[in-house]
């Protein structure tokens, strides 16, 4: 599996991570080695095999659609300095 | 002293729980100076709990509590109300949860005293606990400070061995993170069936893989905490609605007639001879007790487990870690720039190297153009791995292998490994984790004064058989000073 600098920077950007020059140099061969190894899954014949997204079979787990007590607005806001008028405050959107 | 004996003494007022807890906290601080097993020692909480319990004991209202006064440590990725819980990551620095994880809540309801949050690889990303987050310390092996505790529940494993007081650790495994440190620290490590312990309040790594379990000096201790924390929880949609087992009741029972399969592919190439010798001795011990042992081939999990695991785990991790962006809780920066600029700044500054690598690997594996070849392919191979195990359990009560192929390595040796070589430490352990199967690492012996573990893997919900078999090795010497 070839992963070049351009692809690495693109994937990192999608993941909202900015890599330093040093990190790019370090990660490129490491990720290439790992992906090369993971590519051996190609050897396995999986025709007509369904994917498993859970290790044990789970039926639809539903709960009753009822209002329940949850954490208060004050408590929810207590863990950040970025808040205003009872809301979380984020960076500017536009 | 086993924790169940300790509980009886507390009930009978032979031990003053407040005084005892004071001593425990002092010892924790002392151990921590040398070994780095805690990210936080929760002194205040522990003493509040001890005083509360003392009142209950005096009023004769505590007789039904299974963990009365037992010091329990909690891996840092499991939320404890009001106690900083970071999963070993700088991006969660300062985060004090507003609630207890269900596992913690269940333990406290049964009288457990929470003594602190144990150190780990950042978000569980590692097998040696050397990938601690930025600013966090690396736990040292209780037998040799120059060696690793294993990971990712390294602090839990180290403390389980080193503590001279009765203690059980709450750990968590995604791909081997309980068994590996249990092995390297010479204690019992029980990873239960996926879904029997609620993941509510667990800081996610891979949702379809994460399991909260226990580490302790005996199968009795590990089993005791496990039966307390297990149970259906509507707050976790993957929680299994099955009856709770009382694991400790199975201990000491006859194992005659049980049949174990020795996993052929887990022996030979790549294993240290010292490890294999101890495991073979362990198998002989089982045979002497009337257990039947036969070889079985399990090619799929051993040969393709690692690649399958890393594709699924990193994919899930990359979505789980998307929520850490410097808003609502955890690390934050001045609000400057656009949303994307702000998120990128916080994430780039506060994630460690391995977190960045795994987020990048997982994002790649899920991207259009690669998704079918990597993520979906791995999910299909996962089905084949699960089926191979299920077939084996038609024939066997448990499967046997070394827990890890080597003795605890030195930090200087680990430094030389590439990330992929690091991943190899879990080559045997990823199989049961992918398939959500319970597994128990049993301390079976020592070589060069370093511990060796044997892995027992069972079918879904067959924890009791593993503990019953593991209990035969209870006489293993402990190295607590």
C-alpha cells in the first residue's frame, strides 16, 4: 500500500489534525509499514460472508420514548470556560 | 488476604475502615512516587466513602455489601464522578465527570472504596503503557523498574501486584489491554464477554470491542468484582440482557472432565522458550486435575487477527475521537479562527503521537475508495474469526495459549520497535477481543524472576469455567513487598 505525503496530509486534514514537518517524516514510513501489513486481509476469501459490526448478535435495542431527568444546563456548562448566556460558545462560524 | 475475607473482617468490626483507608491512601502515594501507577489518587473521595460506610457498619446496615471497604482502583478511561478522568490524554485534562460509569456505580453500591485513577496508554492505544499522553508518566513493572507493565491497563496491573492491601483493579480491554498487563505484572486479569458490563461512562476507544473487566491477585478477587459490575444497563444499547452469574461460587469446584484445546498456531515461532515452558507446565497441572487437553488449529484468528483488529479498532477510534475539539469539556484554547482552525489547533496540540497515528489510520480505512478494501473487509474477516471460535467451542470448554509471546520487555528494547512491531505484542490476544469472548490471563510461573501468564479463552458467557480453571493456579507466589 502506497501512502505518499499528499495522501497523508489529506487524511490528516479530514481528521482535523495538522502535522508538523517532523511528524510527516516520522509517520509516513510507519503508516506505510502498517498499511502494508493490514493489506494481507486481501488473501482471505470473503465471498458471501456478511460483515460483523458487533461480536455478539444484538437485536434492536430500544428504550421507551419518554422524557427523563438528565444533567442540568448549569452542570453541562460547568466544564468549560467557553460559554455565554447559558450556551456553549464556539469559534466564529463564518 | 483475599478481598472476600477482608470484607468479613470489616463487617465484624475487626478492621476500622476509616483507619484502614487512610493507610491505603498513604501506601498508594508512596508506590506512585516510584512506579507511576496513578494519574490521580482520589484521597478525598476515598475518605468520604470510608466514613459513610463506617456509619452504615455501626448501624448494622452494611451486611449485604459484597465489597464492603475494599479499595478499588479505576482505570483512567472509566468515569468517576468529580475525579479527573482523562483516559491518559492531555485533551481531557481537567475533565471531572458529572456522573459515575455504571461499573463504578455498581462497585460503590456494594461498598467499594475508589482509591484513584490508574495510568494507561492514551485512550488505550498501546500494549506497553509507553504511549501515555503528553505530560503523563509511564508505569513501571513491579518486578523490574526498567521493564514495562504491559498495556494498556498498565497502572491497574502494576498496582494489583504491588499493593500489600486487599485491592481489585477495574481495567478495560479493547484488544488485550487487561490480559497483557495482568501477564506482565503476574496477576489474574479477567476480560468478560462483550456486553455483560455496561460501557456507560467508559471513554470509548472502539465501541464494538471495549470491555470493562478486572485485575486482582486471585481468581476470587477478579471474579468478585466482575460479578458486582456485570448486569444489564439500559443506558448502554449494547448491554446484554442476561442473568447475573455469581462467579465466586464456582471456584474450587471439580474441573474433572473439562476439555481444553491447545491452540497450535500460538506456539512455536516468535515465542520465548521460557514462556512456552511455563505454559506447558500449566497444561500438565490441568491434566493432573483431570482436565482433558488436545491440540486444535485456529488459523484465522492468529494469522489475520491483528490486521482485522487494527482496521476495526482504528476506524472506530477515529470516529470516537472526533468529539474532542476543545469545546464543552477538556483542553481548550482561546477562541480564535474558524471552527476547523480551532478544532485542528486543539487536536494537533493535545493528542500524542499514537493517538494521531490511529486517528489517521482509521480515517483512511473509512474513506471513500478505501472503505471496502479495509474497513468492510476487516468486518467480514471478523465474521470468519468468530465462526472459527464458535466451531472450536462445540468441542472444547476453553482454549489455551500463552497470553503474550515474551517476558516483560525493557523500555530500552521497546524504544527500538516500530509502531507495527509494537502492535505484534497482542497477536494472540486480539482474537478473543475481536470475537467478544471472555478470557482470563493466569499467572502460572516465573522465569528470571519475571512473571509468565497463560491465557484461557472461553465461549460467550462462560467466564465461570475460566475462573474455575484459573483457580487451580492460586498458589502462585506473590511478590508484594
